[in-house]
C-alpha cells in the first residue's frame, strides 16, 4: 500500500513510518506539498490512500481534486482542525474518514484498516448474488440529492426549495402529511409546501424528503410504511444530537437510512419463509443481513462512506476501529434506544462515552413522548 500525505502534515511522516514498522505493516508513505508534486502524484500507479488537510487556497484545492480523480479507488482521509467542519462540508461527502489534526499515526492506521474491512463486507459474494437476483432495485433518492445540491448555496430561499419539491407531487404530499403528523405538528395544520418547509427548517426538511423518497415501498402497507418512516426519523434526530457540526448531518442521514436494507426482497426472503403468525424473536444474524444489504444499496447510490459504514456496522460498532465515537457509534446507540435493543456498553466504555448513556436514554424517552403527542 502506498499512502500519500497531502498538505501540511509532512512533518509527521517519519512518526507514521515508525508506527507502521511497529505494527509490521509493509506500507509505503510519501509526503507531497508543492504543485509539481501533486501533478507527479496524479500520474503514479498503485496509490491506495490519500491523506489530506483542508486546502489553503483554490489552486491547492483544484490540485487535490485532480489527484482524487486520478486515483478514484484510493482511501480518502481528511484531516481537520476543530471548527473547520462547516468550511469543509463540500469535501466531507467525498472523504471515507475524517480525523483530527495533528495527524495521529495510530488513529490513521485504524481508519485505513476500517475502510478496507468495510470494502470486504460490501464485496461479499453471497450478498452480491442475493442483490443480483432482485430484478429492480429501489431507485436512488433523486429529489433528495437535488435538494442537497441546492442547499449547498447558503443563500438558498424557501421559494426555490418549494419549487423543487413541487416537481414531484407525491413527495410534496408526503412532506405535507409528515409535517402535519404528531411528530412534527405544532398544533396547526399546514396546507402548502412553502409553509411546511419553513416549519420544518431546511435540515429537517432534507431528512423528511429522504424518508419519504427512500423508505417508500410499494409492497408495504400504509401502516407499516408510516411506522418505519417515523422510527427512522426518530433515530435520525437522536443520532444527530449525539454529534456536532457536519458530523451531525452525516449521523442524521445514516440514522434515517439504517433500515433501508429491509426494503430489499432478497434481504427479507428469510424472514418471509419463517413467518408463522407469532411475533418474530430477535435474530442478530438476520439484522446484520439487513444492515449489510442496506449498506450495499447505499454504496450503489453513491452516498458518502461514513453513512454506508454506519449502516453496515450499526449492530457491531467496534468493527469500525475509527478510534473514537463518530457516525457509526451515534447510529448504533440511537437505533438501539429507539428499537429497544441492547446498547454495546463495552464499546461506549472503550471510546470514553459510557457516562453519556443515561442522558442519551433520557433524550430517547423524551423523543418518544413527543412522537406520541397529538
């Protein structure tokens, strides 16, 4: 494996090399900083990882974009200082991992190995075969992706958002219905899409659109679909409250899509074969099958890797080895609290978050109470 350190962390390259040697990893590391070095690196072969800081100027940003385009299969790690998340939001969607500066060699190694493990999960031949038997996969959430692009403009108006939503009457109707549900209603009925957008706010609206679009399935009855969407929205909002800044947005989206694998017929075939009229017992193997299938689908849709990983490892957050509590951890806890499953307390202890669990449980209880309110 060849790792390129792009930007201002070259001083720590020797420390990284020592760490790799200590771990017995035969990985090569090179630092690049100048424009000429970026250009030369774009023509290299077998570059498996790109580790970069936030570009200082437009020229450096363009050089980094060209380097990524030249090595589309490389693992991409972004190093950010506290407070840089909002400035780098347009870059975070293209990163497999986000780590703090200054670079921690051990954390970087864990992150690289975690991405490679995720790729092995999604490259599972049995999973690919099962997905391949499905004649029609759920379509990517087209309207949601357009809305995300529109919202990258900080000056976007509610009129522009409403015009976009109005292009799909079915989605607009679902947005209005969800806006007037007990979960979001403030006691007053909203009858136009612009008022609904204003009431919900852009961030929540984005999640509602995604729930309406991605979690709609023709074979589900209305009650089952609404229950799944309500559950997803609750997980989404909880997960976002466990993190801050741009990470909160990633957690919100990942939480919303945590159960998307249950929409795939191949993933549900085993459940259908075992139906017998009584409530099904918890089945960890089936849950993991749903999670892997959902992650595979999100990968096909091209969603950011932190979201794909959180869905894939929502039942086993220790498998991520990201060196801390991030998107996968937030989704794991939120999903467990909403669905009444077991929280991995040993994982929380290992990442220094166990003391927060009582507060998170309180947030979940309050959220459930809000959802039941009229």
